[in-house]
């Protein structure tokens, strides 16, 4: 499966989970791990952060991109009370924009470098691929929590 297909397929798979009942949304994939609802909110926040990174790297040279503390986002944005419907709409819209950017710039600008504050020098292609990997990674956690 190519990157565009993976982005489209993981979007389709992920959107289904936003409509789960409250009991299912509160299930975790292990002791001390995030519940399904928190994972979904995290996916949305990561998607928006990564989308912003793509746009910055495409638009401006010599970007230094800062990492974010996912656990603080979960706590401070109170993922347990954040409305899932809002996050679902954001995820869907941002994913469509990510797909557009990947289609348009993966080959033509994919080698553009940037510096990530925690992991060092990366390329636009690597960041685009990370979006698909990250979503697949957390889909496995959701499936594990629900099994």
C-alpha cells in the first residue's frame, strides 16, 4: 500500500471509533495507558501538529520544529471531557489537507530538511510518512483496548 492509500485507509478506520459508546471509549489497552477516547483526541492533536509542521517545512527554509508533550496535552486539554464530535470533524478535515499536501509535495519537496528539537534533522518525506505510521500505531492500541 502506498502512502496516500495508507492515509486514506487509516482515516476511514479511525473515524469509525469516534462513534463508539461511552463504555467502549473508556477501555484501555493496558494498566496506566490511555483509554480509547484519549487516544482519539491524541490522534487529532498529533495530526494538527504534524500538519502544521508540513506546512512550515514546505513554506519556509531552515525550520526548527519543537516537539510537544503528549501527556501534558492530554491532561491540560482534559481529553476525558473534550467533545469527541469536535475532534472527529477536525481529524477528518485535517487529514484531507494532509493527503493534499502529500499528493502535491511528497516528490517535489520531500527532501527538504528541518530540525526537530528532540530527534534532529529530518526530511519532509519522513514527516509525511510519520503521520501514517503514527495513526496505524494508535489504531493497534484501540483494537487492543476493544478486544
